[in-house]
C-alpha cells in the first residue's frame, strides 16, 4: 500500500507543478500580449499638407490654460510638454486614456519648440536625429504618436565635422553615415588604428542591439532585476550590463593611444568628461547616426504640433501658460492631481494618474508637498542623480542665402585640444571671471540648411545655433532677476561668452559677421524650458547613473503612488532618449510593454516591404 502511495503523491505534486507552470505561462502571455495595443498600422495615414498659417498652428501649440479647456473625466495629467511628456501622453491617449498635458511656457514642445525673433526662426534644442531609416523602431514610434504626419529630411552623408586644435595645429576629421561607410571612412582617416576602430564599432553594435536588456530592467519587477544582476545571471546573458558601467576613458585607452581618435569616440559631448561617462552611452550616441542623420521637415515645432493633434483626436488636450505649482498628494500618499497657477489664483485639476516630464529634481524638490519631499524613499531616489551641466547657446540670424554665406547642413564639433578630460576639468574649475575667455569646445548647427522648407517660410534668411556647456554657478547671482531685465552686468557677461563663441565660428564661416543674435544662458533655459539649473540634458549622465543596478532602480515608478516620471531622466538624454523615456513611462502606467507592440508592427512592415519588393521583381521579369 505504501509503495502505491508514492506514485500517487508524485503524480499530485506533478499536477500541481504543471498547473502552476500553466498559470505562469498564461499570465506571462496575457501580460505581454493580452492587452489591446495602443498602436496600429491603420492609424498611420499619409502626411497632410504642411500648415504654414501661424494662427492655425498657434491654436494647437499655444492654446492657453483655462479651466473650461480641461477635458472632463481625466485619466492622466502630464506635467511638461517636452518630447518625453508628449510621447507618454499620445501613447496613453491612443490606449483609451483621457490625457491633459500642462506646459508652463507659452508654447508647447520643450526642446522641440522653435521661436521667431526679428524674422528669424530659431531651433531651441533639436539639432538632428538618427535611426529614422525606413521601418526602424524609432521611426515607427514617431509614426504612431503623430499618426504618420511627421516627415523627416535625411541629411547629407557627411553629417559631422570634428576639428581639433587651433591655427596651424588644427586637424579636421569627417564623419559619414552608412551601414558600412561610417566605419570604412573612419579607418581611411586613421589607417594605423583600424583594429581600435573595429573594436569600438563592435562595442557600438553590442550596445545598440542589447540596450533593450537595460530597458527591461526598468519594466520587470525591481526585485527580479536586482536578483539577475547580483547573482551574475545578467552578465552571463549579455555584456551590455558590464559595458553600461564601464568608464569611457579607461576603455578607449586600451584601444588606442591616438588622442584625436579618442576624442572621436566621445565627441558628442553632453557635459560629462569621458572619464566620468559610460562607454555604452558614448557608443550609442555615435551609433545613433550610423544609418543616417535626419531633421524634421517644417522645423522642430512640427513634432509637438502633430503629436498634440493626436492627443486631441482621442479627447485630450495640451494647454500652455499653465505652470504647475504643486502635485496634489492625499493622506494615503497617492497623487491625485495638480495645482496650476492662473494669475493670482491656483486652480486644482484632478486625475488618478500624474506623469511628470519636468525632471527628477523639479518633480521631487519643487512640486511635491514639503512633508513628502523629506521622506526617506524620496531622498534616496534623489540621491541617485546629480545635477547636469548648464547649456549656453548663441542663436544667430543672417540676411542672405546659404550659398551666399557659405553655410552647410553639416554640424561642426570644435575642440581646442585633444584631451577632453583635462580640458573639461580645467574649464569647469575656472572662476566666473576667467571662464568666458577659455571655452574649450563648442558645437555648431545650421537648422536653415537642414530643413528644405526653411527657404519657403523665411526666404533670404539663414540661422545658426552654437552650443557649449557651462557651470550654473557662473550665472547664479542673477537667478532672482526677471528674464530680459537682468541688468547690464549680466548682459555684458553673457555677451563675453557669446562673442568668443561667435568669433570662433567665424574662423569656419568668414561671411557671417553681420548678424542678429540672441543668447540663452542656464537662467534662460530655466525660464523657458523649466530646466533645473539650466541643464537642457536634465540630470547628469555620469558613470554612477549607468551602473546596471542604478539603471534597474531608476524607473518610471516613484515612491508616491500614481506619480510617474518620464523624459530624459528615465534612461538617457536627447530627443530619442526622452522619447524612449515616454514609452517606458506609458508602459509602466498601462502595465503593458508597448515596445512589444512596436516590434510586432515592425515585423508586419518588414513583411509588407518584402512582399512589395517581390512583386516589383516579378513585374521586371515579365
């Protein structure tokens, strides 16, 4: 009898195990595929005619806040209309949520907005975007959130020029796009370092193909992520988890002793010297343009214009001049809405979910109630991040065509020497007085040469943007003054920076001396963009932030129930980084990984393309 009992017990436990396994597989399948996708091929339609009527555009991107414009029965409030906030909002709207986006500035778009000064249209923060080739994941995402209305112009294959040194010591290198051309062209310029280039491009490939593993750390339960990392299982799966926390300088030093090539491996600067940055991030930035660099047709403001229309189509809205003064938190510690300043009054707007696209410091240090700010879990989350460097921009407008002025669509990255670590350390250690005369590097972009429609909107006019990174502390003494009323001392100080940057640019473009100029300091970025300490790239992208465990802990959820973070602070900086922050946030809010939906669409589009090519080949044979 006892002998017969054993098989029965074994059978019972086997049945229990199988039942549990079936439930786990079924639950996983339902989580991944069971919920309705917010995305579909049917929602994408051919681009409509470009809207040039500024009054009609303003009704979309400059619609002022008033309580009567707030949609009824809101599901989600998004604070901040940068690309991260708009991406989250549009994705949630397409998933059936009623969404309201609130923007403190008088125009939506964040770093994607443009402004017109004395007849010149200036691009604030979008300089070029990569990975927008046909059927790329990023292109499909843009098509979904704009429902096919965004069009992009591919730039010339020679999209970047890097100059290192001054005068007779100056060396110039060119960066080409192309699946194979980028590497081959670089090898031609560094024939003695082909092995180093080969290795770096392998790192680029691994980083690009496996970055989704890092994103997954933010979407699966945190305890699972940490278990996989601490147990070493994650490192067995992919080297990307080690690369993320690998110092850029240390790694490239093992590849080559050529200091110029080391600069090229880290030339897309974002305020962090290579010795404090992740090699994975630097590799991803270079890889981003491997398949081409692109610019939105009609200018950067097209992005916000079309995404907002998607949000409106599904019953939501985007309202500007709507500064949020506080995120409302109930006595159970859950967010339930926001307070919006309207003149001398504050208007409460309620929704069961609040998404902040203002950056982690503004969200936790300014918008949360004081008694919530001091909580340990909030402080622990804040301590994971550092403030980023401030950005300094010179916007210059010129009367004349690009042909007359010798302007091109290529971007220029200028470095006074080839030791980025030392030059950045030395610069940021300077006194306020010495800093304007010792700028070590800058970036030049010419938006009017990138957008083929710029000539239609502003004939006979060209514009240029110059960017460098600065310390907020150099401008801090004027932080309590009002925009455009900061006084002569402030004006003279910022113009010292501007003159030195512009004079440097004139060594490349000697015909641009007569100009209309506007200058943005960290204080300007704080006022118009809501960027904490003027950091356009938000929290610092230092090495500690990209250690795999830090990546796992820095997720869209916050210690406050129903409050989520979107944008650049979720994963990485730039337009693409912020957009992915929006997708990660939407996935978290919906408890549904929208990337799977995008990947399924990608497969459908590839099959459709293959079918079209097969039919074309068949016709040729006939």
